[in-house]
C-alpha cells in the first residue's frame, strides 16, 4: 500500500505539490470516513488535472481504507484508472480486484483488469477476464458496449500474439453482434490477407462485401486491388476518420527567414531494423553537408542493432519524439527551422500523420514508407520517378510528384551478406528450377497464387520457394496447390532469418516471382543486389510499378510485363529455358551493381537537386 512517505511523490513543500496541510487534511478526512464520495471524486480529479496523479492515487487509497460505503467499488475503479495511467499495472490490478470483491458483477472493472494484466504480459489471464465479461454482461448498463470491448480486445491481443485463427473467430463474433464497426472490419480483412484466406472479402452476418471494401485499411488496399481510385478512397476515408483537421495556421509561419544550408528533416518511427531503415542508411550518409543539414525526427524503437547505431550516426541532429504529443512534436520540428520535411511512414502502422497536418515545415513530402497516395493534409509532394508515377496516375494522388529522373528507390550498398548456403540447407532440390517469392504473405492474392500454380503445372521440373509467415497461410497455400493438382512437396517454405542469411539465400533461387498488385520494394532491391532476376507485373498504381522501375534501371526491362497472361506466359518460358535465366544472372553478376539502380550517390544528388529547387523557391517567395 502507498503511504505518506511514498518516494514516488514530490517532497513536501515542492512547487509540484499542493500545500501539504491541505493534502494531509484531505487524506485525514478520507481516512476517517468523513469525506463523501462526491467530494473524493472532485478532489481526486482536481489533483489529476494539476498533474498530481500520485497524490490523487494516494487520496483514493486512504478513502477506500477508511470507509464502509456501499460505493467503494466506484472509488476502487477510479483508483485503478489513475494507477494505470501512472504505468503501475500491478497496483492497478490490485485496485480493480478490490472493486470486484466489493461488487462481483462490476464488469467495467473486469474489462480494465484485463488491460492491466495484458500490460504485465499475462496474456492468458487477460483473455480469461474478457471471456468472463463476454459471457456475463447480462443486463448491466452498457452491456453491449462492454461485451464488444471484451470481444474486440481479445481479437486484438490474439492478433498481436500471431494467433490468427483465434483472433478471426472473435472478429467474426464481433461483426455478428454489431456489423457497423469500421475498425473491426479493417482488422478482419487484413487478417484474412495475412492468412492467405481467400476470398479476402468474405461477408460475415449482415456485413456486405461493399462494407468490407469500404472498411479496408489503406495498407491492405495496396495489396487488395490495382484500382487507383479505390486506393485513393481508402486513404481519404482513413484521413477523414482518423487524422485531425489540418492546422489553420501552419506552425512554420512566423519563424525567422531561413538562410544558409538547407535543412532536411526525416520523420519516421522506422529508423531501426525495418525495411525503411535498411534502405535509407546510405542516403543519410551521402547527403552533401556543405549544402544540407540533416535532421531525424524519430520515435523508432531502440532495438540495439548495428543498423540503428548507423542510422543515428548518419544524422547531424537526432531529435527523439517518443513521449511527445503530436502538437509538441510539430512545434519541436518547427523550432528547428526545417526547410523540407520528408515523411518516411505515410499511413503505415505507428505513423503520426497529425504532425504533418500542423505543417511544421514549409515543404513536406512522402517517401518510401507508403508507396501510394496518402491523402494527408500537409503532404504536398510524393517522391517518384516517371515509371512508378506515369501521368495517368496523377488524378488519383493528392500529392504532386517530385520526380527524380531514374529510379525513385534508394538502397544500401553496404548490406552484410552471410556465406553462401547450399540448397540442401533449406530443403531445396539440387536438380530443379527454383521459383521463389519472399514477399510478405499478405501480398499474395488468390488470382496471383493460382497463376503460380498454373506455372508450376506447366514447368514440370520446378518448385516454388516461399516465406513461411504463419501456419494458417502455409496450410491455405498447400490446399490451393491440392486444388490445382500440384504436389505439396513442390512448395518449399523458408523460415525467417537474420538479414545477412536472408540475403545470402537469394543465390539459391533461379527466378523471383514478384507479387501483384503489391510489388516487392526492399525485397526486390535485395534480390537484384544478390544477382537474382525478377519477373514482375506492372499495373496502374504506384505500388504495382515499383519492381518495374527497379528492373528498368538495372537493365532488365524485358522482365517487366503488363498483364497477368503475359506474366504467366513469360514465367513458363523462363522456367522451361533455364539457360535464358542463367544469362540474366550473368548480366546481373557482371553489371547489376554498376547499373543506375545501385548508383546511390547519383540518386542522392538527384534528390538534393529536387529538394534545393523547392527550398530556394520557397525562400525567394
């Protein structure tokens, strides 16, 4: 139990503490049983509002200990809420359990108890509490909302634990109870994508296919369709529902006029062991420091990797934003006098788009993290090349293209590669043609996978080597092979491995089959760097044209197709003519790393030219 000498409280007489006599008087009154519940709630809330949550928790504790009021469960609930906000989950657990002792059917307390157990990593205990809420809400006030809260949080926690099948059961249950839940629909669709559970838009209860399409997240929509209008719709819906309105007055206004070196800011939570971090390290290192000053505004996890250390070292200024609210973060960026702010995250998980809406920099652009239109207020530009963003795509993008002349995608020429493995190390046959696709499984679509099965059926002496992301995806893919008369042993599944081993194993394959409409980005760059040819299908969207841009700039445009029949036909031709594939491999071995695709200094100069042009124009305005 807390006590008046709790070391976590400010010392007596400090500026952060109300007059000690007043606090002690309230505590004494609470402990004596002389304080009414309404007075307790008012006093505790006043302490909370003035930043004295520890004192508020102490007051609740003493009141509960000194009263036999029939309303003690309410005070216990509020006490638990304060303790939870103070990141004291074990103490909060104790408060909620005490509330349930006083009132066993107090389901609101049981819901919150589950959250505090989750905070402690006690997954099964949290699920057990929510299961009880689901089964026992009965006729209590707000019963439907409580039940849905317990169902949806069970689904969320199980998805985090990668227990996808159990998570989907809860999501389907939730949608049957209440069909109009956009957040639940969003998770349901993407969860089916992760499991390669087709069709991805399978109606549930009264939820229609239209509702499933409209509820698809921007990220999931990138792999769900090659229709640029639907991708724009998903982005704009997300912005409308989730992103605060843009600031009326940009935060960069009213600052002193900028002179001297151009200040570039990179905004991201992925500057760590992540695809964006893996691509961008050399970009940051190669910026011309005589013309540019480079800032990172970052809330990335400290993963302890050499890559994380390298990314930090590549910056002139590393400004952590973790723990800052969006408004404070935007002001921090504006205070740094940034000329151009490059958002590396877009609408992906963990993004902070509200920062961009406050316009902390006069020029703001999207790059790499979300390869499509974001619809975000405050994002003026998207970095692109003429291949990934042709003129016919422009009407479906809220951003203007900031073109570089060749390939938009930066990469890293300092990738660490492990020793070359043998095919036997990964269970691959030594005498067969090996197609592979190491893109994430959620990028697989039913139309694409059925094309791959038809390719295998026509290329007898071949196997397909895939990433084994989860057991449900694996079984669904094997079942699809069964349906096409393809023997299960012709699908070989690779485990996830560390980046050096992942790069080395590209050398074991013959041809990389790209996904569509969500092309490989970092994965495609890695394959070409390691000398593995890629067959891709380029469509109508930015994301479906990424690998086509890479292949064009590496010097293999003949491996770019523009419709599914051509993709299938060329895959079969290449599989049946391994000498032709061997010539592509020789070309990559001899010329690939010297091609425009991997001329990173040239791309950095192209980016800097574009940045400088915008910054100079703004300063002159």
